[in-house]
C-alpha cells in the first residue's frame, strides 16, 4: 500500500509567523511521522495561486498589523477557493492574525479597517491603548480537553453564526475579555489566539487535527 501523506499549506508563511507559530508545522510533521504518515509542506504566499485540491491541511499564522494589511489585499484573490475548502470541511488551524482574517474584518490598532474574507462569521474590533498579553488556559467541554498558550493581541473578536469557541477561558482574556470564549471552531476550521506555539504546547490538539485529516482522507 502506498505511504499515507498529509499535504500541508503554510498560508503566507513568509509573512505571518510571529511567536514561533512555525512550530505548529513542525509539530504536525512530528505527530504525523509518529503514526507513519509522511508530511509535506509548502508556503503559498502573495501573488501565488492557492489550489485547495492540493492540500489536506492549511496553517494560517499570526502577524503584525502591517503584514496583515499586505496579506488582506492578496487574500481577496484566494477568498473563493478558501471558502470552498472550509465549506468542504477541509482542516485549518488559524492563529491570531490568520484567525482574524478568516472573519469579516479586523480594525487595526491605528483604526484602519483590514478586510477579512468572511469565510467565518466573526469580526474583530480594536481596543484603545491596550493589548491582551499573557498566559492563557482554556477548556473544551465537548472534547474534555484543556489547552494552554500565550496571547498577545490588540484585536477583540466576537463570534458569529455556526461558530463555537475553541474553549472556555479559565486563565487569561481570550477572544474579547468579556464572554469567556477563546478561539473558534467552524466545521474543521480551528482558530485560536494562542501562541506558544499552540500545537507544541498541546500535543493532544495536534493529534486531534492529524486524526481528522487522516479520517477525512483515508477512512472510506
Ligand atoms: N495584529 C493582530 C492583533 O494585534 C494580531 C496579532 C498576532 O497575530 N499576534 O490583534
């Protein structure tokens, strides 16, 4: 039997890669390898074509407002393909800036509105002269799993239709510091503000993503 393989896309990996988010790709490769599955990854960045059929997993990392503004423009050219991938239950991990841009918009710290692609129904406002910075712990009731990480964001995100938080905040601020939610899950798209990187600090979440990918691709 041919070797199983996970084909991963690191979306804008050369522009959005704050706080060691790259480590999420290393962790996915590690967990795949432990299960005898090969892991291939490719950066798809600005001016490059994104073909959803080429990938079993997308990682969309965090960034500063400046990089997000550049990515936002290009992202509109990939909007249709990405939305289709998400609706078809393709697996995505989106962190911080990437999370914000899958929603309707993000208001940057200087007040500029940075358009997202509205693939998910959340939106992100800006806080005046404040950032949410520090350690976070969240609990996902449905999975009965706890995740830890580090947050550093100005944006405050409010979830919309069809989205559930990735977890309930037990330490830290989370999406907006008000409703106790952190991150978002929509179909097989997982979003979070947690850096660290989240998968290296939470191997059980990496395992969950790998399992979903393999089930979707090979369990017929
Ligand atoms: N620039 C965004 C914010 O401050 C995202 C930051 C990040 O990706 N860490 O909210």
